[in-house]
């Protein structure tokens, strides 16, 4: 909450479901992926978002390399 409140002071924000992220990101300068654990239940939507962000060169924080929650707690990506 503090992060989004602070970002709203200087940027337009859209907080959205993983299924909507790819469609919305063209209207924004950057994407912040927060609480990435929920994407585990929407892997296809996250994959589409990731593919589109990489193709467009969209600035994304956290990185799209798939470590941590986005890959699953028990998954290692070396």
C-alpha cells in the first residue's frame, strides 16, 4: 500500500489482475509486479504478459527472469 500510494503521487497507476496486465501495459511507462505469488494460479496470463513486456521492451520491476514467487517457492532458476 505504501508503495502504490507513493507512486500515485507522480504516476498514473493501474492495479490489476494478472489476466489484465498485458492488455493494460501499453498505456503506462512501467510495470510493477507486486505480490507475485498469485500469478502461480494464472500462469498462462502471466506468460502472455511476460512475453509481451519482453517484446515491447517494457520496463518491469521486479525483473522478468522468473525467480522467486513467480517461479514457485520450490523452483530454482540457475
